[in-house]
C-alpha cells in the first residue's frame, strides 16, 4: 500500500506547541526550589510535599486517561485551551493560598490541567510533526523546567520576595498561553492529523517487532486497526505492564532528582540557596540539551543503542550523586542524569508499537502516560519520607536503585517483545 505524503506542518501551530511545552514544564521546576520556604511558612514538615504530589498525580492520571475521549468530543484546540486555563488558575491559587491545606485542591487542578495538556499535545505532535519535532518538543519541556528554578531562585534570593511571586509569574504566563489557544481553536481543528480513513496503513509504516528504528517516526502516529481490539487482549500482553512500570520508574528518577536536589545540595553538601538553585536549573537544562541533541541523533544512529546507553548513563550519574565526595560529585552526577535521561521518555513513547503491536499502541500510550504520572508522584513522595528519616544524603542511593530497576524493566520488556508485539 502506498503511504500518503505527510501534510505540511503549520508553522504557527508548531511554534505554539513549542511554547506550550515550555509552559508545561515551568511549574515542575518551581516546587523543588520553593518548597523549603513554603514548608517553613506554612509550618509543615519536609515530607508534607507528598500530599501535593499525590493530589496533582490524581488529577494528572484522570485527565491523561480521559483525554482521548475529550479529543473525540471537543477537539484538541478546545482541550488545550481549557486545560491551560485550569493550570493558570491552579498556579494563581498557589500564589494566593493562605494555608497549606488550601494547596491540595489547587494541586489537584494543576495535575488535571497538566495531564490533559501533556496527552493532547503528545497525541497531536506524534502524528502531525514527526519524530524530530517530537523530540525537540520534549526538549522544550526540559527548557521550561530549567527556567522554573531560575524564576523562583531570582524571586527568593535576588528580589527578596516571597515564593508566591514565582508562582504568580508562571500563572500569568500560562494565562497568556491559554488565550493563544482560545484564539487558535479553529486552526487546531482544521489542521488536525488525518482521520483513520486517510491515515497510512500501519503495516506499511511500522517496522516489525525487533527491528529498531524503522518504525520510530510512525510508532505512535499509526492509524486505528481495522478490527476492534478488546481491552483484555491488550491487558494480557506482558510488555504492556513492563512498559507502564518502566515509565513510572523513569519519571520517578527524573522528578525525584529535580525535586530533592536543592535539599541535597543545601543540607547535605553545604551549598548556598542561590548556588543550589542554579545547580537545579543546570540539571533541567541538561535535560533540554540532551533532547535537542537526541532529536538529531535519532535520525542518524540506532535508537535502541541510544536508549540503552542513556539508561546506563542515568545509573552512572546516580552513582556519582551517591558518592560522598562533596558538592562537585553531586552536581556532576545530576548533570549526567539530566543529559542521559533526555531521550528516554521520547524513545520509549515513539517505540511503543514495536513492543506491543500497532493495534494496541494508542491504548498502551495512555496507560504509560498514566503510569508515568503515578510514578512521578508516589515514588518521589516515598523518597521524601526516606530523606526525612535518613537525611538528604540518601538521595543518591535512591536514584541509583531506581536507575538499575529501570534497566531491568527495559531488558524484560525487550525479551518479551517478540511474543507480545502482535499487530
């Protein structure tokens, strides 16, 4: 079957998508720097951040799972506009919250908005923009997360203002983005990816299981299968659950490193708040740089080798953080983790069909995104409890254990690929 030529990319939507990914990452970089001040101001313990992470995860999980149904009903433009408005309102609520308990519902709302934005943009970008832009969009998410700590550090240490102003600045940015989405709703609908009848045949575009790289650009952007696949058939594939667990563990490493690095560097390694904030931004900045580089490398090198090397690089970085060699070791380790982790999420997402089959890919991607949200909240919350008991210096060991576990999960999913990826 001849594959139809891809539709030309609408540059205005592509640019807006890049700004949206930056905006999506901004709130994630705020909490790690702001939390010590927030905890002191509200009079709560360090591990109390777990409640906020759990609430945001619930919202993220619900919205990411239901986003597919919302896309069919209201379209991606309205989904992005409404979700971004919700995220802006949640951040404004953080800035105005009079007590710690008031933060919980706003964390729920922030997660709800973030999950829908993440799912909607990923679904649209995977089929409309191709593999290179998909990776670069995730790179700009990392840029947003890197800018977040800089904003909060500048507010707290530079201006001497309350942490609330940091959230207010990002809330205003989200509001501007929401207005842009509302203004372009018709464009997103009119230039949405082709529907199923016009889409390319999955058999003509997706590489067979076990052939790395050939299906990279189209693994996510496949058309729905001609015959309906039952949910129980998807759930019976071992690689599905291994993939969900791998996403959960990966995001846990990424989030935990960014969330608790400030505490590690200030309490365990003796750095000042200003220097520690810059180091946290360095970590997220390396995630951005790594994804920019990977966007080019994925077109020239074997993506499986890139992915495997990245997993071992994360473990090496975590080992550096765990070593008791002072601040320099922790800073270097965090930078290595950030750079090595950069291609993991995009490559795992784009190669989902290679592991589970094209007929199951769309459904499994939603499960993986939901699993990543759960892992990104529950596991870092548990690490917070461990740090409260054993000290911030235990962060490196926690990251190392999770990185090794991630390698094992990916290896297990690869071994079961041939038996589970049935198109």
